[in-house]
């Protein structure tokens, strides 16, 4: 069926082979299209998503203006009862699978490059119609807190975490409204030949505080590679040390994530609650339940 479909899309009709990619959480169907001397990535999605996919497509185009190392958009459209998007393919493997096989120095260097790419993305300012980061984030947080307090799962020292949030949440009022990849971690970094190759999966993009992007280090990346995680922070700040304000905002977003993680997991993958709580307690210990702003692993 997919081969018949591909023949109806002119730009890929002369394919040699098509291989389905089953990795990832996206609902899109993903296919690697092989040609004589290159490969392209085809995504198929529900036609109801076409407008939001067009925005994602335009974001990938904008990333080219900033020379971000990511997939280049080729075309987008609809065929039958499905939408499709075609982009270039970044050769390599995702860092989550591969990076542990590298030396600490190689992991750190890949992190440095990732941080530099993230900095480039944050040149893109939110459109005027997007409401302030503070108003959107506070509203979301209140909903998560209401759901957490009713859900029956209790995180150790939760009152201490809530107090930390209440004492710092006003700082978000000062934060800029910029493009967010919003899923920036080792699983969405491609590596090849022991080096950084590119960033993938822009479909969860958002607008808001660029420091919020570092949240995924504390939850995911630091568990896979601490050298990468340190490198990403250093690369973003041009190899300078981030100041206390960065660490305070970073800690605030991690603290808020305690409650959203519990609620989200109960709603979507309740069987994984123990796994998620392990991650939550890992980063809570990293910060001594936010008695420390800078995590213990950042050396």
C-alpha cells in the first residue's frame, strides 16, 4: 500500500526501497525512502492535523535561516485521506542508543554542539498572537496541581517542593517568549562517526522561556550521559558557567515537572508510574528537594 502511495507523490515516485521506521512516540507513520544516492523521510498523518503540520513545516524552514542542523523540509500535502510531509534524512543513530559507547570527552563534545544548536533555535521570537509565557505556564501548572492533589499518588516532601515553586514562580514574568523545541534530549539528537549530526522531532514545538528546554536534561539526558548534559549547558553558554539565575529557573521548572509528570503518567501510561517516580526521585535527590539549585552531577 505504501509503495502505491509513494508512486503518487512525484518527488519520491522513483524510489528504490521503502523501510518503515517504528521508533518513537509520534502517531505519524514514518518511512525511510531510499534512492540511488540519497534518502528522504516520509511522514504520513491524519488529515485533521494538516494545519498544525504546516506550522511544523514552516518552523523547519525557519530553522534553515538560522543554520540549525536539522531535517530540511522538502514538501507537504495531502493524498487520499492522509496528509504527508517529506524532509531530508539525517544519517546516524540516536544518541540515547549510541552515546554510552563513546568516551567521556566525545560525549561532552556532542553535548557542546547540541547546546550551540539549541542557542540558534532560540533566535526565533514567538508570533504576536501567542500569549505570554507566564500566563500560559501558570494556568497549566494550576491545572496539574489541582489534578495532583486529587489523584491519590503522593510524592515525598511534596509540600517542600510546592513552597519552592510558590516562592519562585513570579520570576517567570520576566522571561522571554521564544521558540521551544520542547523535547530536546539525547533521544532526539542524532550522532554519526562519534560526533554530533543533527536534531530531530520538532513536532512538540512550543513558545516560551528558553531555559525550560533544559528541563529534559534533568529528567532524561543526565541519566544517559552526564558528560553530554554538562556539555549541552556549556555549549549553550559559549563555554561560560551559567549564573545562579539560570539554575534557579532550571530548578523551578524541574519542581513544577514533579506534579505534571505524576498527572500525565496516570492519565497516559499508568503502568509506568513506578518508572516515572524513579526519575522524579532521581532529580529530586540531585537537588536535595531544591535545597540546592545546582544539581550534584554538574561538576
